[in-house]
C-alpha cells in the first residue's frame, strides 16, 4: 500500500492534520487491528508521529477495509445502544430524565439501523468482487449441500 506523501517542509502534526482531513470526509477513523482505519480504507498507525497509508489500489483489499470500517462502526453503535438500554432497565422506575433518555435510545436505534444499512452495502460491494474467502465459503457450502443431498438419497433407499 502506498504511504501518504509526507511533506518534509511541514511538521508531523501538520502532516497528520492533512492526512486526517483528506481521509475523514465520510467519518472519523476507528481503532482497528492496532491502527486507525478511515472510511475510505486509509490506515494510520496509532503513533501520531508516523505517516499514514493511502487506501490500497487493489479493489478486493479496498472493499475489505471499507467493510471492516463499517463493521467496527456498527459494533460500536450497537454496544452504545445496549449499554444505554441496560442502564435504563436497571433503574427500575422512570428516571426524572426519562423522556430525554428514551429519545436518546430511539436516536441510537436509528443510528444503528443506518450503520447496518451502510455495512450491508459495503458487504455487498465486497462480495460482488468475489474475493477468495467468499469463493471458498461458497464452494464449501456447495460441497455441504451435495453431501446432504447424497445422505438424504442414501437414507431414502430402504428395504
């Protein structure tokens, strides 16, 4: 993957700011596999003094990173929703700020649904590229189906 063009005339802080502005147009980066992952597939080490890595040019790898971003964002939103819901359930009775809390829960629910739709879209884009692991899963499912059909045929032959 190509590294972000580091401008030696700028400080590392300014280079980081430019990298972040360039790659966070669709959303903030998330921590993923020991680095920061941006919505466009760019990555950056957690160490702020290091340069970032541009999105990969290979379509399958790019789609995989975009899917990983969407899955990470979705997981975070689901956890936030579940945490708020659990805390409301533990209160037992209606807290004084019940309306605000219920509205916040409803807003989180909408956010989760939007993130699920974005994740599903990223997943469809990834699968459409027919990456090797998807092909292997499809082949494995086909083998399993043939096995089940064979076993059903064998079991169907009786005396």
